[in-house]
C-alpha cells in the first residue's frame, strides 16, 4: 500500500503520473492521483531522487493520504447513519445480496394469489437482470449498489433484444415496484428505475361483432366453446371470468349473476338473460364451476381457450386482424344480440359492468340491482324512449317477479315480433 510508478521492463517510466494503492472495504484500490512525476526518478522508490522528484513525491503522498482519509470518513459516516437508523427503527439496515433477488421478491406479500406460471415468468425477468448486472458490473454484490445508469443499460439491452412495448413496460414495472418495496429495508437511497419512462403501446381498436357474425359464431361453436361464447355475449365479462363462472355466483331464482371481476376486483351484477339461463340449466352441478372443462383449460394457461376461440372465428370466416376482429371484441359492441332468443341489448345496457368501455358512444351503466329491475322514467320524451319504457314496464308486470331479465327475451325486439309478444 502506497505510492507507485508505472515502469517498462528497462526501468523507464511508462506513465508520467503518480499512482496510489490502498485497501478499502476489503478491496484493493489502484488509482491515478493526478500528480505529475517531476525531476529524475531513481531506480527504486526506496532511494532518494533529486529535489524536483522528491517534491512531486511529497505532493502525491499528501493526495493519497487525503483520499484514504476521505474514504474512511465516508465509511464512518455510513456507520453513524446506520446506527442512527437502528436507534429510530429498532432494526439495523440489511444489505440484500444481488444473487438473492428472486427469493427476496418471492417473499414479498401480494394482494392476490400468485399462479405458478406467473411466478416463474417474473423470476425469469429478475434472474436475467441479475445475470446482466453480474456480467457488466462484477463489482456489484448488493442491491443497494445498483445505480440508475445500470438500470438504463439494462433497458437499452431490452431494446436491442426487440421486446414489444407491453413486455418492456411489464419488466420496468416489476423492477421499479420491487426496488420501491425493498428500498427502506435494503439501504437503497434512490430507486434506480424511478426515472425510467415506459413506452407507448400500440392502440388496438376492437371492432364489435355484427349480428350476422354472432349468428355464424353460434352456428360453428360446439360443446364448451358454445357455452363460453353465450356467457360472453350475455355478460360482456372477460375471458377468465366467463370460463371460471361459479354456481354460487348464479342466482337462477332472482335471474341475476353477481361476480367479483378478476381484473378490477369490483362486483358486477348482471341480469341473467334467457339464452344464458337455458345454457346454465343444461349444465350438471358436479363441480363448483358452471363450466368445469372451460375452467380447467383456462387455469392450465396453455392458451387452449384462446386457440379454440380463434378456431371458431376461423370456421365462421370472421377476420381476426388487429384492427378488425379479435376474441376480445365480444366485450365491445353496441348491442348484445342473440337472435335465436330475441335478446335486445338496450335492456342489457342497464346491467352492471366490470369497467370495459364498449364500442358504442356511451359507457355501460353501472347501476345497482334496484336500478336495473326498476329503471327510472326517462327524462327524454322521444317516441323511442316512451316505447322502450313501456316495453320494460309491460314485461315487469307480466312476469310477476319484477325482473327485466325474465322478460327481456320476449319483449326485447321491435317491429312485428314485439307487437305480437305484447299482444300475447
């Protein structure tokens, strides 16, 4: 430990600068002191050189002593801060090794139960981040040593790999959330991902299915897929909620479905339309799920349901380009027509929804069950509003149960069929 000169094999100077070597935190440091070598250096630093050389040696020695003192004072300051933190919080600051990043994330509490596949995917992202930092910055041993510059290097690496914007954003959210949650307990002063922006996603415009397309879908859907399509058409729920519909969420007597949506966690109350009611009544009650086969396919996470949906759309000769039609289009439509059962979607506009915006000009009404069963008199006095209100009241009076859902299958159409139903 001390001053050094860089020399060639024949003892001539290879560099005109003084260098210093010292040990800090168990690691050897070798730095350029920024002091130029003056005069004529002797063959060995144990010997004394001329006055100019000794003056430059003294200057370099003072510079090295200052660096060593600063390093130790910084270490002492860190120690004092750790002691102060321990006094205030009652526990000392823990340094989490970089190699433990996956296990540390797994031990964090979660709002929802994590699936095995999701945990595997997230741990893969954390492992690749750890391997990247270990390869590019081998001196980093703890999470507190990860800097914003290292985080930006990793994100540039993701850009080079060509990840889509959605995947890129998911990885940022994972790392940013992880460092936010462990920061106070791992000695992390600043989240290295706090200033990293996300990418703009490509907007996908889901076009609604037409009446003819819905007819063709039902004609080509068979077995469990027909059931799932009917659930989606009658409820506008997401794929997972349709596949995992439970018997205790279906009230056949009250003609309502009450579901806590998987994505938002909100409770949606949806009228049980005749088409869906008939489909549910055909299912045997041998499982907690109404459609156990669909629930199993969805929970396997092998894209079995999505593949089958696409096959039905292909058989029905419905285009599934990004800007035309996709399976998610069932949740985006101006009406929800089931022509075989005469289900008109104007009545379904008053059902509870889990937040998805339809393709119509107005969002779904998120009213309570009372508002759905007993809609208020319309303020508009247009002929269409008066006729519609009269149909709803007429249906409620004729069913005797006050349920719009019970009568919507027979009064939901207009024209000759509606007049014939009202006359009956």
